[in-house]
C-alpha cells in the first residue's frame, strides 16, 4: 500500500509512486507521462502535490563547480541549501537570499522564488545567473535574463510548469565570518513601528515578528548585519528531532490560543532582556531548524500558512481587518512575520505578511474567512505557500505570469499539480 506523502504543513498529501531518475535520459522517459515534480517536500502549499506519478530529483544533487573568484556556484536542483552552505562557507561565501529553512532543495527555491531577510533585492531571482531546464520539447536548454528570457522569467516562481529545473548558476556574496549581529526594536503600535523604519538603512537584514493575539499592533523588528570577525568556524550544528512521545504531549497545547499567548509573552520578555546578540549563521538565518520536526506538532489537523503581499498604504486596514475577523470567527495565528521586499530603499513600501494558522476542526471556516478578505481587498497571495485560494483575484493573477494564457506555449502539458487544478488552469 502506498503511504501518504504530506506537504510540510500537513494540509495536503499525495499517494502515488515516486520515481527517482538517475540521469537526464531516464528523467526524459518519465516526463512523457502525467507527473508532478517534487523537491524535498518542505513546501507549505500544494504546488508539488498531484494525482499521478511524482518525480523526485534528489539524485540530481551535485555541486558541479564553484568559481570562488567570480563568486558563482553551479548547482544541481536536488542539492539542499545546507549542502551548498557547507561548501561555500569554506571560502567565506554564502547565497545571501535564503529562506528560513536550510533543508530545502535549490530547485524548489527557484520554482518558488523564495525570499529571505534581506532589506534590498529580497527575492532569489536577483541571485540567479542562469538556469538549465528540460523544456516541453524534452530538450535541455539554458536560460537567463539575456538568453531565452521569457522561459527564464516563467521558470522562476513557475512551480515547475515550464519543466524540471536541472541546475542553476547562483550568485554568491562575501561574508566576513559566520557570526551575525542582531538587534531588536520593540513596538506596541503602528506609530512606533513606522518610526523604526528610519533605522533600517543602517542594516542589511530585517524581519518583523508580530503578536497577532493582541488587539494592538505589537511586536519586534529584528535587524542585523554580518559581524566583522574575519574567520569562518565550520562547527557541526546539531539540529534535534523531538521524540514522538514529546511531540504527542506538546501537540495537546501548541494548537490552543492560550498557549500562544503564553509563548508570545515569554518570547517578548526574552528579547527585551537580550536586545543585542551575536548569533552564528544557522541561528541567524535558520532558527526554525533547531527542531527538525516542529511541524509534527500540528500533524493531526495541520496548519495553514497564509502569505500575502501588502504595501504600506493598505497595511493597517488589512492587518486590523484580519485581526477583527479572526477574533469574531475564533481563529488565531500562532506565528506572524513581516518581511520587506523593496529592491531599493523607498521607505519599505512593499512588505509581506505571513500567518501560521492552526486548523483544528475549522478548515472550511478558515478558508472561507481568508478568501473573503482576499476578495475584499484584492490581496496579492503568495501561491508558493497557498492552500486555500478559491479563484485567482486580479492582483494575484497579475503577479503570476505563469497563469497568462499567452504563456502556455512554454508549458510542459504533462506536468500537473493540485495548485493548478484548484485554480482551474
């Protein structure tokens, strides 16, 4: 019997064979039939989940070449970010736009155009030199912003629709050490929040945590930069996996709002006492990976990650409306984050809001509530993490050229997924 293979948030799954090609020739033979491409299965949404055969590229995991002088790494798509970091850190180089998880595949990062903590150029596309993919004619082609540009643009954030990504050349950046300075700015209202914007120009990285259980707008902006200690210490970081017994016990509490209120209070107090810290690279970029299976705490019912793009002009009314609606519907977010998405400093008009929402027995209610606000404010939804959107609203459609009918000539028709089925495309 085939086992269920879940997404990271336990809200969708597939039961089908997973084919693992050893080379391009074998991969091409699989691509002739209906299939869905999967990476390391760390996605929160259903873009890698389908009803037919699934193809894993985990054996395409070589770091082909690193040009340390030009700071470019050529990496196969099945390589994990962790593996790339282990190589590049030896020469004080990193891929500076990194998600909150180091166990994601390079191909998955490209297919979803991930963002990180950068204050400028906070999307992976800015750090991609070129990509090699198998196109819809089953040919290996290279694309970049100078060569096969439309294919390049569609493949990045294209959820695999243009064909499997084989490899990529990524732009690396120099760092002084594996230590990063982090400072926290606390706020308890919107005025305080926007005042801290004036301080952001002094830093390279920023991310904002919000206490979404409070009626007032409160939280912490974490800012940082690379610490100027000129050496890299390649320590072995021991991420832990909680035993099943501990997971079972903690899962009784973590999905309750009272636990989140208690946890948020402790979190704020801790960061009030330690406003300035020097952290190693893993603790700075990948704090969630300290516990490898933290998502198993929500395994019984799952959680929805609602990730939307907003601008400063509409930020207050959208956040206040969501908070009010959640309160009325007895829905809550146990983790809320704001990231910044400007390519240049313009008072950080563009942001994204990410909410983790425990499901319990109210999946349909959550889905209906979120779709109501998406429609009301015409919110741009990040489809890389989406699991609830009913229909493509105008802003989401405009920001995802992969749904443009004129682009179908670039698509691999045998590549299907629940995301495209759900949005009737």
